[in-house]
C-alpha cells in the first residue's frame, strides 16, 4: 500500500495571509514546508503543490527553481499564489513552471474551484491506471454510496438491490485485478464519509479473498463495509465535516450513528447480519465500545473483522485534525490494542495492507 497522499504547501517568511490553509485542510492532508527546506521525499506523494512566496525576491525564486526541476515534481500540478496580478509576477510564475496561478487572498469559492480542478488532474491519473472492470466498479459503487447516504438522510428508501449489485462488481473487480490501484483511486475522493465507506468495503473484500471466503460471504462483507456507517447520514454536517476535534458533546452525538444505522436498515428490512455490522462495529472485546458495551463472544466474528478493518481505515485515512498513519504504524498500533481487538484477526489482516 502506498502512503496517504497530500497537498504540499511551500512558503517563505514574507507570507502573512495563510487563511486558505484551513480551507484546504477541510478536505486534504497538508505538508507545510519552508521554501529552503524542500526535498524530493517531501513531494513524492503530493497530489498538488501550492507555492506562496515573494516572486520579487531572488532568495525565494532560486530554491523554487530547484524544486520545480526535481524529477518527482514533473507530473504534479503546481498552483502559484500571487501577491498581485502584475505582469512581473505572472511571467515569473509561468517561467518557473506554474500549472496555474491566482491572486491571493481571493474568495473561498474561487480558490476551491481552482484547487479541485488541479487535483482532478491527479485524480484522472489515478483513474487512468484502472482496468475497465475496476473503473466500472468504482464509478457505480461511488454513485450508489452517494445515493444511499442521500436517501437515508432524507428518510427515503435505501435500496438493497443497488448496493448488492455494486458490491458484486467490487468483488469481481478485486478478484480479477487486485486492490492497490482501486484503493489509490478511492483515496482521491473528497468526501471523507464516502471515501471511508469504500475503503472499508475494499479492504474487507480483499481480506475475505485472502482467507478463502466463498462468494456469498464476500458479498456480505462488501455490503457490510459499504453501508456500515449509514447512520452518519443522520449526523449534522457541521459535526460530520468538522475540521477540528469534536467536543465531548459533539462526540456523544456522533456516537449515535450506530443506532441511527439500525433504525435505517431495520426499517428497510435488511438482513440481521448487515444490521449487526452497522450497529456493533465500534464494540470492543473488553466491553469499552459502543453502543451496547458488548464483550468477548457477544461480538460475532464477522463484526470483529469489520471492526478491525474500520479501525485500520480510520487510522490511515486523511483528516485535517490529525496526521494519517502509515499502514505499518497502523498495524503496530492495532496489535497494541489486545484487550479491544481480536489480535489473531489483526495478524491475519496484516498481509492485505503490508507487503
């Protein structure tokens, strides 16, 4: 598995207005660097580089030239933030190799539009690696996840048929062409809830294949992974998409999502095992989980498995309020949670995400 991707922001000491950084952090991990201390390793996994330096200062321009000449930088879109829309700054940005540029400060909406257009170039590159069946599976499943969460939030029907059909495509694509490129493409999705659901689904399918699960069981874990967090459709967006850590009061609201999942799925006649996954994937073997404080054998094996994959996806996914862990660090952390997770299952899961 490749490390999580991020946006690299390169600045010098003259920059005063950095308000856009909080805006970017809402959707992406950021690596903030001084213009004089950038290495090729710093940009290796970057999906975008933002350059915010004084383009009238030779002391800033010289290191930018070196950065832009790095082989690793060649295929990474680069956005220059200009102090003013002067001919000198525009020419300098273009000469240095800017993919695009804009004067900053500018309206958040304008900045986000430019940002996402540039990032989409990287998204397209990630998608270009997919086989036809992987691309079809990803397109269909992302639409289904979006529709499913939307309908749940509006009290509309959550279609079992749509979810099952898309999960069949995921199982087929993973069996034929593997997981890595597919997961790399998923990581580009801007919506953290959809991205997380798809990551859990993908890891579960791959894990199931590793341990020799039959087709029916693969479909079950795929469905369980895709909609395990369906209850989050009922969480207020200001909490669900908050860019800083939740307060205790907000966390209590967030912890309602498993019971909201039960209401949504039971009301639509979903299978008991899918409901069990959605309601209990935050339970811990020592009884410290929620919502029911289940212990040990009270937690079914399939729910324990989803809990492990969910934990791994949480630890390794990008969040604005915490750094993403590498796969190695996440597995190490999980192995240290012996009282909470099924360690034998963690060890069995490890080959899915580590060489």
